[in-house]
C-alpha cells in the first residue's frame, strides 16, 4: 500500500496507471487486480491509507507523551514540525479533482470526517485539562476544522514552495495554539 499511495502522491489520480503502479510494486499488473478490481479502488485504498498512517503516528505519539502535555498539544507540536513530510495530503488534493465521482467523494468525506472527529476528541480532552468552560473560545468542531485549514494552508505553502519549514511550523504551532486555547 505505501508504494501504491506514493504513486498517486507523485503522479496524481489521472496520470497514475495500473501499469506504472505495478512496475513500482515490482509485480505484474494482474497481481494488482487480485487485490483491487480497478484503479479507482486502488486510489480509494490509498486515501484510506492516508488516515491510517496519520492516526497511527498520532496514537504512537500520544502513547509516549508525558502527562503534563495534553494530547492536542502533543499532536500540534508534532504537526508543526512534521506536517506534510510524507506528502499524503496530495492524495486528498488529487481526489478533489474527482469529487464528481460518488465513491471518491464519499471516501474524502470519510477521510476528513475521521480527522475532524479525532481532533475534536483531543481538543475536548485539552479543554478539560485546562479547565475551559463550555462556550469559552471557539466550539470544538470549529477548532478541529481550523486545524484542517491550517494543515491545508501549510501543505499548499510547502508544495508551491511559498512557505519554508520555519514559516510552516510557525503557522501550525503559533496559530494552532491560538485557536486551541481560545485566544481569538
């Protein structure tokens, strides 16, 4: 799956061919069709892989974290330094060109829905630790979508070579902290 995902990251959905995916995997094309019925199914699996890799990374970070730092702060600090390192965001970007396809649309909705739910859960825990009261600061869903927006802006800045790593880190970490702690 990492090779399949990497192919879509590098070539996008339309330019990725099953022949190229097979070549990169070191197998004959028919081997791919034993796992997936078509290229679209491979792409949908790659989109799902994006969430699996990211959520596994976040879970591993949370398992190692100390009790002094909230889960939201742990993830935000990590993303400030490493967001977009694997380029998996480009799967979602490629999928945006294909949202007229109901299955791809549903897959992207699922991807972002799961990210937002994960973030909502860690923001709620953060706010409990900080003693923030209901209604203080932005609502948690808005905070979660703000993080998605920050990540998207950082991805665009990276891909277009408009934001270096220090500026991306400041964007994710600095603005993220403001949004997380309700200092708007």
